[in-house]
C-alpha cells in the first residue's frame, strides 16, 4: 500500500461529540482464517489452572493458537507408562474451537534420579537414566499427537537457572529435536523459550551452527516483560542476531503480558497495576510486536494459582476454586485486536512523520489492498490509570477517503469523524481533533472495521 501519513500539530480545540456508530465486532477463532496470535494455556501440567474451568472462553477470544506445557511429570507417573488423557482433552477441545495448540516439552520428572526440576527455573535431566527417560517420553508424546500438533517448543526459560548452562541446553535441545523429528519429520521446532538472556541464546545458536545443527531450529522464542510495553529492544536485538546467523530462522514472542494487581507472582510484580493498566499494556505490547511482524503469545488466558500465590496476568479473573469470575477488560481488548489484526492485516512500511514526540503512529495495509487503517497512541511512558487524551491533527495520504471513523480499542466504540473534522485535498486526508491517550485507538475508513450487529 503506497499511503503515507503525516502527523501535524496538536490541536487546541475541545473534543467534539462524535456520533456513535456502534461497537467493533469480534470474531471467534473458528471465523478467523489465519493469524500469528497465540494465547497462553500454561501451567496445566502442574495444575495451577484447570482447562475445563475456562475452556468456554478460549474460542471466542479469537487467538488462533494456544501455548501448552506438555508436562513430563504429569504424563509419566510410573516409569514407561504414559497417560496423555489430560492433554488430549486440551488439544482436542482447542482444535474443535478453531485454536491450534503448540506444545512445550518440559519440565523434569522426579521418578527418575537426576530427573531435573519440575517447575520454573528447573534444572535439566542429568543422569543417564533420566536422559533416556526424557527422550522416550518425548518420542511417545510426539507419536501420540503427530496428527494433531506439529509445533514444539523445547524447555521453558532455560536461562533462568544458574545451574543450566548454554552447553547443557545445546545437548538437551539437540537430543530432543532429533527425537521429535524422528517421529514427525515435518515438525516445526522452537528453541529456547528464553527468559531474556540474549547472550545465552547467542551461545546456544552459535554452537548449533558450528555443529551443523541449525536445521533443527525453525524459530527462537523469547519472553520479555519491560515496564514500557513499547520497548522491543531485546527481541529486536535477538532477531538481528538470528537473521544474521541464518535468515531462515524466525523469532517469536513466546510469552508476555501484564498483571492486573500489584500482588502478583512473577514478572512485573510490585507495581500499582489495575485491570485498566493491564488492558492498556497488553494492547500496546500486542500491536507494537504485530507492526514488526513478530508472532505473539499473550500470557495468559486464565489467572494461575502457584500453590497459593496468584499470577494475575490472566485475561480472566479467577475465583478461589479456579472457575472464571469474569472477563477482565484485557480480555475484551485482546478480543478486538485478534478480530481486526488477522493474517491479512500487516504493518505497512509507508512513510510516517510526526511533529510531536512520543507517539506511536502505525499505518497498516491488507495483503489484497482494501481500505486504509492506522493506530495511534502515546508511547513515551508506561500506561497509567488516567483517561486523559490530547486532541491531535493528522494528515493521512490515502487512495480514497469516504467515511473516516475513530475506534477506541478499550471500549470498542466506533464513532464517525464529523464532516467538520476532516477534509480531502487530492489524496491528502486531514483530520482534526483525534483524541490520543496512552492506549491504542484506530483511525480508519469505515469499511475497514466490522461493526457488531
């Protein structure tokens, strides 16, 4: 798409009363042909959440994939006897809802001496007996699911524990990847599930290249949780290194998301989070990645109970018994993004200039052309509780402007831009009084946004 956008000066006019056209329509996963969006279904292997208690909320969310930890210790409680029934339930139900699971091989298993850690930061299987047991489980797992799953991630955050070296991960990865490909030659393999240590990843990938084994890697996954959701420095640095090493390799955001309370287990704890700031952070994080063409997994669908310590990054609020209390604003916000920004809508490399610092102004284009669309938000600082907005004037160069609209991704409201607030001069569409806050809004041709019936 050859459009380009110029952000002019800040307007001083008061916000107009723009006509409400309706609300942005959402789509269940079954109605989305394809996208790069995934949502977390983690920790089911340790029973920190129970899939049956929130499964009804998965398909309507609209994400096309589900990240699940396959759980060696939960599958093999007696040596050589594998019980995949709990995982069958997740895989089969997700697929029936139009959501494709991707499975992570982790963690260790205490029924083997030296069987490795069984949770976050866990050590790798180390004894010959445990390593053989691990490889046998991996082959059984892939054999069991090879007609239903073809994406596999190997271990979770190996760089989180000082006991796990890059050399040790290379051995684990190479052995595991070979076992997967032996059962499923067409398998897509994701390395690292990195907690953020880029140096660790560089060492692992360099050794694999030296051994001629980079063919066992299709993509590298990384988990990052910065204060400002627009900070992509780590994953872009990793992608730069990976593409220099082998342009064939992809880089994926394998896990990221904000909590909704300060008292949360895990990353970003201790800050004054609310359900509003969670929704804003997630919106900005998702769209910042999508604009860069980085596949994205939003952590996570359900709040997780780490044996009494709640991780409140879930899009769904949990009752004490693990059932769903309600969908948080972050769920509704993600639902809107997943419905609009599917596999046909891509970040455009069209020229964008701004006279105001600290704004994200991202044009988007459809693979088949179609009506114009852009997103805008204030990105200079982490999101706050404030609903303050600033009226901004935009000049948008488009092929055709018939009916500009404004959509707030927090509320889902779609409003007409009054005729007094826009004018056309050739391909230059000038809009005045566009309200910009610290969360994304859409400005688009009306035909670009489906309205709920």
